[in-house]
C-alpha cells in the first residue's frame, strides 16, 4: 500500500489525478476501520492532514464555507450557534476521541446512509464543494448521494468543503441507536425551520439506500402549516406519516424495516414539535 502525503491542495489534486484509486484519509475514523477488518485494502492512501486549508472555515457572502477537514469537535464549539442541527448531530458521533478526529468531509466521502452528518446537511440545504485538476463543482447535498456508500464524486475529485447558510430558525436532530452513545444509527431524522421562506427542511438517515429528504412531508407543511398558530395534532400526525413513507428501509442486525418506519414517524413529530416550540418562544419574547 502506497502512502501519498501532499502538503498543499494543488499537490493533493495532482496526486488524485495521477492515482484516482487512492483513498483520501484525514481523521481515518471510517477508512482505518475498514482496513483493520480487511473490508477494503486500497492500493494507496492519500493523507490530507498536511493540507492546511481543509481545516479552516469562513463566512463568505452570508454563507459558511467549512473545510472538509474541520473535525466535529470544532463544529460543535465554533459553529454550534449558527449551524445548530449539524452541531447536534456532531455531538452524537462516536466518542470524544472520534469527534476530535472525524470530519463532515469524511462522512460525505464515505456516503454511508447511516452517517450522522447527512440529515442536517440535507435539512439545511448544504452544498458540497468538490474539485479536481479540471476545476471545481458545487453539488447540492440532495444530489450528492447516489447509492449505498456511493456519491457523485468523479474518480479524480476530492471534497474540499461544504457550504451552509446560518440557521434562520430552529433546527433539531434525532437519532435512534441500540444504546445511548458510541453507536451507529438505526435511523435518524433532522428538521430545519426556514421561517423567512415559510418552509421546513428535512433529512432522513439510515432508513434508505441513501440519506434523503422527505419531500412530500416538506410539501405538505409548505401548504398546510400556519406559521402564526400552534401545531395542529392532525397536521403533526400526517407529517410523521409522510416522513415515514419517504423511507425505504431494510431489515438488518440493528433493526427491522418496520421499526425504522415507526421510529422515523416518531422522530419527525418530535423534532418538528421541539423546533416549533422554540420558534414560538422566540416570537413571543
């Protein structure tokens, strides 16, 4: 196994162009597990830890651009007030050691449907910045996931950053696991209120071949939600049903498909209720 260690972004892109089969590694929280258990033995690893720009974030024209190497612990500490849904999801990732090393960029690169970062990225309308020696592409999160652990990345491309607007309303993330900590999600759900646009964003994890939005549930709220009133129980129930219907889960060692559908409905109702209560509280203040 070759070990490639660029020190600049241009060097990283050149190395990826020359060795498109090289697997990028930064935190290594997913890649090293697969190597250690002999699930995947790549011919080359592309170590990105010396590429300093991947570890920075900035606010550009009202949008946060977060480098692919910014670890979860920094998202929690430095961006938790502006990207609250993603920060909530980041707090559920593994152990403190994993949160110190793991990154949203790595979650995106692995494209596992169980990745905790995916639902809030979808609910918050994130855009993924990828690049190669041929140029840069901006891919909306809902177009990034193509299949189980498959993404829209081309062979010579690397993930450079993700872009998200600061939250303009409450955001929540919920996750069901076989225990309370250090667990892969049985299923997960994120919601983001966008009051300025009178709409609600959603994200479903670990309940389909890819992370996905509950589009019919979003459309339903866009038509039926009264932003000046309390949540109607019937509306809340229907939202949960539509969110559950958006999932296409399977039975596996962590849970059954029926359980996942039920859990998605429950989490959808709960996260929307939490977010709505926060929204009403702020409006009343």
